[in-house]
C-alpha cells in the first residue's frame, strides 16, 4: 500500500471527477510507466558502459553478406 499527499485543491478536483476516472488505477499505471522508463534508461546506460569497454573491430559486413549470397568479395 502506498499513501500520497495531494493539495486540497487537487483532492477536490479528483473528487469532482471521481465518476469519470479510476484514480487508483491511473496512479498504478503512471507508476508502472515510470518504472518501465527507468528500466529502459538503466539498460541503455549498461549497454553504453559495455560498448565503451569494447574495441572497435575491423569487420567488413559486405564480405560476409556477399559470401552468404554465393558471390566472392
């Protein structure tokens, strides 16, 4: 369970629209979206760290593609 404090004006507005919005469901969804965003950012930072530790190679994908197609480079 999570409890949040909102200003009185906001609470009154939420009550006014309570029949049109499921506030607990909305907040659960907003929290889930934020968690997914933060997880993606974390994964991106991790990938950047891994990429920074690797040396750039001298790999020519053209030769591999031509070889797979049965042509010589």
